[in-house]
């Protein structure tokens, strides 16, 4: 098998992932695009490991580490997106540029504005 085929597929997957990160506004789709880029890297690692016929299979071992890190990244990323959605009611990345919380005028006369419905 030629190493060119998996490398080209990996380059296409990575390009689609970069486009998704740069063009999407939804935080969930950005996380999916990052996962797509990590899978492209995994494909390259396995393809070069097979092509070089490494006896220790370093590329495949490194791929397992990348999969574990990707799983942890997804869990943490989705937890952050869920926490942001609970407070802001949106997952639009453009609207989340400012990390300061919006202070609203109190409706019930309380200084913190918690009495409003």
C-alpha cells in the first residue's frame, strides 16, 4: 500500500476540520471540528507506523494516547459548553467573546437583581 492515499485523506480531513473551527459559530460544531483534526493526525500516525514497519509500533501507541486526550477534551469541552449555555442561553461563539457577565438593572428593587422573574 502506498503511503500517499492515507496522507491525502488525512490532509482532507484536517482541512475540513480547520474550516470547521474557523467558519462555524456553534461551540459544539467547533468541538467536532477539533475532533476531526485529531482523527486526521491519528490516521497519519498509523499510516506512517505501518509504512515504516516500526517494531515497537510507536505510532499506534501514540495514537492511543491521542484518543485518550481527545476523549478527555470532549468531556471537558462539553461540560464547559453546558455551563455556558445554562448561564447565557446560547452556544454561539461570536456572542461569547466577552467573558464578563451581563449586569442587568434590578427589577424588584434588590441590588443584585435576583427578584426578577
